[in-house]
């Protein structure tokens, strides 16, 4: 799944930061890893200098595939309902990736 990750300027590995998980609408599905950023300002909003000066946050903006279920099979059950345990597993994987993130 394509995604964009904004890392706050001056990122300090030992410091805790909030995570904004931006989930786009149906019009941003695809595989270009761009529509989820340029078709609206939901993810970009949190990364602006003005907002980062108020609260430094990581911004994760995944892009759903252009499929019936949106390519979010990893977070949905067989009836296409959001499965919170799968969402939490996805976030745990992200946390693991961030642990080993090197800037």
C-alpha cells in the first residue's frame, strides 16, 4: 500500500510524538502515491509550518488501491466492515517501523 510519511523537522528519536493518520476519500484511490495529498489538504494541513509550530506531529497518509473495498483488506473483515483489531495491528507495524526509522 503506497503511503506518505511526514516527519517533523528536528525529529528526536527518543521523544514521543503524536501521529495523525489521514484517511482520504474514494476519489483519491490509486497507486500514484500522490492523489491522497493533492486532491484535498487533509494530510498537508497537519504538516504546514504554522500547525507544526503549534504541535509537532507525524502525518501518515496511506493511499487505498482502486478496488471495491479500497484496498484496505488489511483493516476490514470479509463483510467489508472495519475490524478494529486489524487497524491496531496496522498501527503496531507502523510503530515497529518508526522504531527503526533512520533520518
